[in-house]
C-alpha cells in the first residue's frame, strides 16, 4: 500500500446546496483522488481535521459532455471522485471559516 500525504488524498470540499444541507446531519462531501479508496479517505479526513469518521461512501462522477462552439465537435469536462463522509456525534469540521 502506498503511503500518501493526507492532503494529497482529499483535494477540496464540495460547495453545493445539497452538501450544505447535509452538514446539519454531520455529513461532509469532498472531492478526492480518483485512485483513493475508502480507508485512505477515512485516514486522511481524521488526520487533517482531527475528527472521528463513522462512515465513508464514494462515487465517481462522469464529466459532462460539452459542445465546442468553434469547431462544432464534442468534448467533455473532467470527471472526478467524491467521498461522502459521516462524522461521529459531537464532531464537526469548520470548512468555510464559520
């Protein structure tokens, strides 16, 4: 198993209405490396934010198909992997400085 720096596994938090609504239930969403597994994500979040992780779910999001206006051809936006992390009762992450 490759040992990575935790900040190389967790890339950034997801900023959306759905992820903000889940914060009330102690669930946070992050964009992670495409080759990261659930164990690596759990260890990275616990190391970076000093919290206890109860559950990790991952999903791969395919990039949207986009049309090039200049050439008329098709391309796509890049896909990414997300991790939905549930924290233990009483733990929280102050992602946005608030």
